[in-house]
C-alpha cells in the first residue's frame, strides 16, 4: 500500500506591506526590503495577528 498526502487549505492570511526599498541586483534578480506592517491569520481552527508592541 502506498501512502498518500493531501494539501488542505489552512485559512486566510492577510498582510499589509509598507514601503518597499530596492537594495540592488542579486544573483536571482532585484533584491527588495519590505516592512510588514500587519498580518492576520484566520481559519475555523486558528485566529491570530502579528504582535507589534503598540497599544
């Protein structure tokens, strides 16, 4: 019997990104730095958000 695996969607991930900064060319293309300002994850079994230390 051969084992099989199935990919199941985890939920929804929403990310807000800040300004991007190009830092030049790299071996696989242009390198970018991007600030992630917020992230939220939501599903039927999980709900979370990025802790940023602000109140």
